[in-house]
C-alpha cells in the first residue's frame, strides 16, 4: 500500500545520474526519513517540497554526505557510493548550498568562494587569479559585487549569490540549493532563475528546496513532495496544480491561502513625517488602528532600514513620529516599546530570539517588567501564565516551555518571536518578513494571527517580499524605492504590475 | 514519593552540573587517600580557604554571563583591601568601612564597565589595563608596604570578618553563602538577572527586546568589583593587614572556578551554583594535595589538568549548536 503517486512517464527519460533507494534516517530513535526512493536526472531541475520538518534538508544532507543514511543505498552514475564526509560528496561532484549561509564574514567574497582551494603560484596564493575568477563567477550570476570586499558588508541576498558562486566554482554535476530564494529579492530571484536554466542547459542536475510554490512551477521540471519523512509524490511539475501540491504537502486541503478579513478601522495611531535615517530618505505615512499597512519594494529599497529607525534601533536623523497624536522621541528599542512600538525582526535567528535560551525565557523577555514586583523580582507564576496563554493562543508546538528555542521548527520559532513582541501589548506592531523560512501550514497560522491583531485594533506594519502575501494580507500598500515612498495603493487597486512598476521606479543605485 | 522526587532531582542535579559530580569524586578520592581530609576541622578549613576565591568568582560569573571577562579583580582586591585597612586603622567601624570598601570596588568596576559598554573596547583589553593600573594604585597607595589594621576594639571587630567564628563556623563561610544566595536570587529571580543572560545570549536580540544593554554591562562589572572588594575585606581582616601584592593571579583562579562550574565564556549560559562548586573543586584539590604533601610545583600541574578535564567533560555533554 503505497502513498506515493509516481508518474513514470518521462518524455526525455535518460539514465538517472543519481538514485537513492530505500533511504532511512533517524536521530535518537526519532525517524526522520523512511524508505525514500528518489532519482536525479542530468539536465533537469527537481523541486523538493514539503512542510518544515518533513525531512527535506535531512534528505539533502544524506545526499551530500553531511549525514549517513541508516538504511538504503546511494547510486551515482550506476555505481554504489557511500559518503563519509561532505568532502567526499564534493569530490564526487555534489555541491550543496545550505539554508544557513556558510561564509566567513570577515573574509572577502573571493576568498570565501575559493576557501580551502585557493589558486596557488610558487607556493603562495595567486590573488590576481583568485579575484579574477571570483569576479567572473559573480559576473555569470549578474552580480557586480567586488570580490575583494568582506562578505559581512554584503546584503544577505548578495551573500547567497557568493554561496552560489562557490558551488559553481566546484564545477559540480549535482547542485542542491536549500531555500536559495528565501533571502533574495524578486530581481535577484529572476537572476537565479536564469542561472538555473543555464546550468540545466549545461546538463547539470539541480535540486531546489523551496517554500515558494510559484518557483517550483516556474523553475522545476519535476517535483517531489516529502511529508513526515516519506516521499508522497514524484513526477513532472506540469502534471500537478499548485493546490494539489499543497494538499500533498500538508495531507489535507487548505482553504483560501490568504484569509483576509476586512478591517474595522479606528483612529489614526501612527504618523510618520518626513523620516530620514540611514537608507531612508524622507518617508511619510500614517496608519490607523485595526489596519494592516503593507510595505513593498525591492531589497535595498529601505524597508528594513525604515523599520529599524521607526522602532528606535537606528537613530533617526530628522523627521517626526507621532503616536495617538503625541510626538514621541525615543532613541532605543526599549523606549520604543514603552511608547508602544514593537518590532519583530526579519532575521529570527540573529535578531529575534536567543536560540540557546528556553522558549519561555525568550517569550517573556520583552514584557518582563510587567511580571515583576518590587526590586525587579520576577513573579514566576504570572510569567508562566502569560507564556502558557500565548503558547495555547498561538498554537505553538512544543514539549515543554523550558526547551531551547533552537529545537523548535522555523514556524514555531516565528510564533515565539511574535508572542515575545506582543506580550508587551504594543499599539504598533512592525512585522518584517514574518513568514520567511516558514512552511505552508505555519504560514497560514501566522496570517490568522495577523488577522487577530487587526481585530484587537492593533496597527500592523507588514513587510513582505512575497508579492501575493503582501497583496493578500494588506489593507493598503506603500511601495518604497531608494529610501522614498514611490507609490501607495488601496487593497482593491493594487496589482502586481502596479507594485512592481512603483518598486522599480527609482531602483537603488548602490552596488 | 517525596523521597523519590528528591532522588530524581538529585540525579538531575548531577547531570546538569558535571562539576558537582567532579567535586564528589574529588572528595571521595581525597578521603580515600588521606585520613586527615574528611575531618570537620579540615573541611571547615577548605571552605574558609575557598571563600575568597568563591566570592570573587561569583562576581566574575555575572561578567562572563554577558560574554565579558574581568582580569582586574585581583588588583581591585588589593587596592580595596588597602582602603579597608587604613579605614580600620583610622578607627572607622566595620559597619561603615565595609560598605565603603565594597562601594569603592563597585566604582572601580563601573569605570571598567563604562569603557566596555560605551567605549566599545574589548573587555579583555579594558580589564587588562585596569589590572595594571589598579595594581599600580595599590602600590602607590600602600607605598609598597603592608598596611596594618592596627589594634583596639575597632580592629578586633574588623578582624572577626576574616578570622572570627560564629557557632563554630568561620565567618568567611557565612559571607560566602550569603553572597551565593544573593547572587542566585538576583540571577534567577529578578529582571536584572534575566537581562544579564539575554545580553550574553545575543546582544542584538536583547537590545531589540528593549533591554538597555550598556546599563547591564556596566552593572555586571560593578558587581564583580564589589565582590572583589568584599573578598579584599575578608583577606585583609584575616591577615590583619593589607598587602600591596595581595590577590595576584586571583583573577585566573576565579575564571577557572567559573569555567569549571559550566559557565560558557561565550556568554548566556551558566549558573551561580556551578561557580560555587567550581571554587570548591579548586579548594578541595589544593587542600588534598597539600595534605598529601605534593610539592607546590606539581600542584599547579595537577590543578591545570583537573580544570582541563572538568571543562572537557562539560563540553562533551552539551548539545552542540
């Protein structure tokens, strides 16, 4: 009795480049992969879909030698292989670009690309050749990054491109990309798409893990779906619809993707007048209670910078911020929180949560003063009650609130990050890419939470690089370009074209 | 049932605190090797000898929890000890001179803290400089000679803090446990303590969560300074005089105690109980080696080996991240 719907009809059926058969893997008695069969063909792009925790990353780690399978066999070019280390897989022509970037921030882009394989001359590093080749690789990715500047100074999207350039420099035959577009803007994603086509044309076999189904349909020839560690589907992309894929991923039917609720608008809560800050060159807008105000734009357009300035993390050079008709002048996130502005940062792992600390400690961190008695003594019962309340209300899946935040899935981490911001009972909630790296099922739950905030009369500022999400959730959309407002649309007037046109109006000039 | 749960929590304690396990093993081995180890007198002696390092190390724990380091505590001990001695010699009663000494230690900590937090200089560099400068001040202040606490009623009262007994137990042991309870309460049951962990765990997250990171940083150095000053009081009282070279390399013993206790030098992870145990491990080791008549040269080698072993066991048993 197989769950899988295999579609063997393959128009240009060639010999598979690599085959995985009956792969099983468990960690500490918990089975993560069970009996997975899976083939890769030269010159084809395979999309690997599935919810967080379905086993996608683990499967790719087995493929690339990071993990060793407990059961099953790997066959490469018709011969059985075993990879004890990632290095062996690399030598066999398999490159993987991990979700978490593996770059040394203080080294230059070029050094990172050739790390451990620096071109040598007379026993010394041949810098000219190194940077020359790095520049070529980056150029092939349509990036005008100077290979000599440290990776830390690049945007996350550019860092991703450096990571991709490194994989290309290996001249691998199988290239696995784990969520490559997650940190990329639409423009960069388009570049990546072209790169993927070129590689496919060159006969490479590519695996793309992504949460964005649109990309699977746009970039992938085949699609495989993992659910709870089992392969439930593999076949040509063209023979599935988006809804069918989602259904296979979650094992049930999802109602409408974006559960929009019309707002009950209250008074104006937030007014921003001519705000200038690093990366922001004069932004004005206002937002009302119960409104979701979306912010669109390309990467580098100044959206995150605007949020950081608005919440007090980065000093504002000029301009005014008014909340409930009163001018506020906070200069730190702490003062911002007391003024009622909470920021949920885009980079959950570096700015959102202390991953090494418990879920409960993370969640109550922002609102801790509210749980304290005299002398700043924490009233543990009160704190615990609030934590339990949010765990239940947000349906956060965990065994124990004392478990480390790191052990939660991306979606649940994001919910903890949200709960942390909301516990301080802010009036204005800034959500910076709230569904980045979150699976389809958890995304929907976050959307429902946003609706809840709306009903509670909060003023929600939503930044999203996923256009359908932005359009599906916002009551109004402001588009930023080059640090300025370049367009404003009411929900009913907003179209993808209009937003893109406004976003590209004055494309950022840096780089 | 009750016995069962307390048994389970004891097991938990052992698992969570490898240092505690190490301490038990060390005590057992010492008792087996020497008859004179497991006597009440000797055990009180160990605790009293440990108290100074433990008090310093508990203060340093706060700093290390924020991913900082304080190398100046030994020098602070010397300078503040000298303050305490001259205050006592001039007839100032302990209830004035002791808080005064502790305040001066805290102030020295604040100065280091300001450079770390607002000057954005690495804690290692700031406190290395502080170590040198404060030691210099101690030599200048004492003119390189011991300062006696003098005689009389006031000096006797002050001497009690280092050499006195209450209910047959040396006063420094009470002070050590008082500091432990205070630090434990602050770290685990106050907002400030949680903020200390958060700053060490991830400074960026802490700042975005509304924590005044700089204020926390300055505070932890103040705490380390205050603890070092209290240790200075105990040492000065016990010896009856302040030595300009007192507390040399005490900072290293303090850091060793913190590390053996399982606190991460990367910040954000650790416990005050671990530090107390860590200090006891060092104390028991010193005492046992002394009793067994091991030469002090070999003692240093043995101490280093034990520290390395304790830390190795601890790092092996942690989830990798």
